[in-house]
């Protein structure tokens, strides 16, 4: 069965600062429990802010490092999930359900990519 990586992209500079509340947490916990019971979820987590990140770049035969925040980055990866789904349509359905749990005024993007199996 194919595996899919979902990258949750957020605009950290315009992210909501208010707590989404206990109802959000209940909905998220229920979805995560459902996807885990279905045998789909392999791993998931949120990430620390881009201001705490470091980029390693390979160029001209050398590695250089740049500490965040990254001025040119409008959206950053704020979290991820690794799932095993029967096809891309199923992976997209789980991504849709994840996005719809969030408050309507939040702006998130879920990029779903199949993992290339060699």
C-alpha cells in the first residue's frame, strides 16, 4: 500500500494567536484516533517555528547554514503526517478532514505527496 506525506503549510507571520478551544482539541483527538484505528496513520507531529530552524544548503561543493526565520518564506511547514492509504484519493480525503477540523478563519494548506518507493 502506498505511503503519503502530508505537509501542513502555514503563514507563521499571520497565524491566529488565540487558543482554538477545547472543542477543536476534541475534534482533533477524535480524528487522530479514527485514522489510527483505521491503520492509516504511521506518524504525525507539529513542528517548532521557523525562527528555530536551520537550513543546510549544498552549493559549489560546500555546505552552508542559515538560521531562521527566513525572510523570503511566506508559508512554512508547520506539521506533517505520514500515512499509508490505498490511493491518493484516500490520502486527500484524510487531508480534507484534517483541514476542516480547524476554525474557518484559519488559513492552512495541506500538500499531499506520495512517497516514491524504490
